[in-house]
């Protein structure tokens, strides 16, 4: 079978984005200036972004939503973007997951109030890789999928078992996780890595998984620690590529030890409407390039441009446009200087 397309599974979330004038202290008031609704969760954002970029590949979804209005909203949205939802299951045991995203207007900083809902029940059973013709299986977010994060006697976690099953069926695998401030990364993320082809994380998640501190105390990026973390992820089992993204840009290291850097675009503050989904937008650009067999540098460039497009809208996918439009942002807002010597 010649494989083509991306099958994405995991968190299906409806984001209720509220733009607030200030994030309040406890027992004080903030004003909601405007609000919008959009996609949330790694597979949801990834697939919608790919559709908006104009990716000419089959897109398919897997996961669990509630038997409610938000579940209907997700299924209708997938249909509108021509994303195959046959492997999306519906339950009456929990509501569709949603997140209240409180975004400060002046800074774009976000605070999340999340209802895990149906996502907590999804364990991947019934996911049929043999019938899927997809080339890449992507799952996210680890650490936010209770049943998938659960232990597995043979593989360590249910997520690891799913990735191993996908690889046996001939798919390449990709993961993403949530930026949780905890010590669960070694227990939940690490067991999955031997069954992962492409590991795409932000600098916080990469540091938490490997034990390296990638941000110095003054907030600057420690590129030496970043390189060590990428190497450690490969040593933990990632088969082909580790990619770490951060506000300054992105870094990728191959199994062969080749390093690639790409700085982000210099965006004016007034351009940035919110950073929700920026990491998923970056991941979208990388996986699009990987799927198409582009050189890593081209994929990284596409990824930072996709992240820049995302920042123009408060929702996770509202800022995404056709690929040519997204890439043209680099002509208007030039990339930052070199980041590999920081």
C-alpha cells in the first residue's frame, strides 16, 4: 500500500476564547472585551490548519466527543474542512471537552480553564491502522489524555502501545504533549519515545522530559542545553527527528546528528492577537514538510511562518491562510537574527 495523508488523534476541544483587559487577582473583576469560539487540541488544530494551508493530502481524525452541541460543532467543522471523521466516536458518558481561554489583550498571554470531558475516556481502542491509508499517525496531547496516558504492561503506556501498533501497520508516528508543570513527563512521555519517528515539543516540554533547563534564570534561551535535550530525546528512542520550538524560532536534530536552526519572524506587538495554538501551528508546518519530503530547513521555515500566521488571531486556527500567503509573511516581517549562538 502506498501511504498518503495524516491521521491525527487525541484531544478534541472547543476553545472559548475570551479577550480580557487584565487577568484579575482572586476576588477581583476583569472585563471580557470580546470572545470567539474555535478549535482546540492537537489533532483538531493540526488537521484544520492543514486544510486551511491547502494541503492536498487525505486528512483523517480519531478520538471521542460528547453527545452534545459542542460535539456536533466539532463534527460539522471537520465536515466543512473535508476531514474524514469516521474514527471519531460519540459518548453520552461525558461532555465534549472545552477550554475557557482567558487572553490578555495587551500582551496576548493566556490562562486556561479546561474541562477534560470525553477526551479523558478515549483509550484508542477500535483505532484501525490497517484500514487507514495514512502515511503519518499523530497523537497529542500526551499528559492530557487520561486513558491513553494510563499504564500498559507491555509498552509502558497506552500511547506507546498505540504508536507501536501504528508503526507495525506501516505508518510513521508523531507526538506532542501539553506544557504541564509536573514530574510526570518521565513516566508518561518517555515510554512512548522508542515508538516515535518525529518528536515535536516546545522547549519547556523537552526540558521536562530530559531533565535539562533550557531557559536561563533571566529568561534567555540556553542553546547548549537545548542541543543536549534534543540529543537525549534521540537517546531515549526517537527514531528519525527531534524538533523543539520556542518563541525565538525552532531547532531540529536528525538521528544522524545534523542540526538545523530557524529563527521566528519579527512581529510587531500590535500584530499579535493571541498565542493559543501557536505550537500546534508550528507542528503543522513541520509535519506538512515531513509528509511532502521537504528538506528540514524548508520545513522549519514553513513552521515558523505558520506560527506567525496563528498569532494574528485569538483562536487556534483563525489566523491560518493558504500556504503562499503564510510564507509571504516572511517578506513583510523578516526573520530574527541567528539564534544558534545565543
